[in-house]
């Protein structure tokens, strides 16, 4: 059976890695604030990396960005709004 995976997730004998690696899907969670151009550039670079290192077609790569407002994202007990305000002092 071409392109099949074993129960462990490893390719079965007689199948190539390219056959089994069909559609990598990447989800990126980040704070809002980057431009569309920055996000598109990042997604292009990630796509190129997957093509180079995983040997998949660019057409098979799916990338989704989930953005959170700065008030809805926290690090070290402070929202990103609070961190930004402190950095500006």
C-alpha cells in the first residue's frame, strides 16, 4: 500500500518519505501587530524551509496564523499591553 504509515507512524517498507509526507500544516500563534507583508514573508520563508528540509511540494504546505490582541496575551504575569507600556518608560 503506497504512502501508508505503520501503526507507529513510521513509513511502511517499500514507501518513500515523499509519498508519506503529504500535507504539512503549520499553525503560528502570535501577538497581533505585524504587517500583512511581514506575515506573508514569514509564511513564504517557512514554506521554503519545509520544501528544502522535508522534500514536500510548496503546494502541499498549509500555514495559518492565529493572532491575539496584546491585551489577550500574557508573559511573566503581565499582558503584552503592560509590557509595551513599561518598555516605553
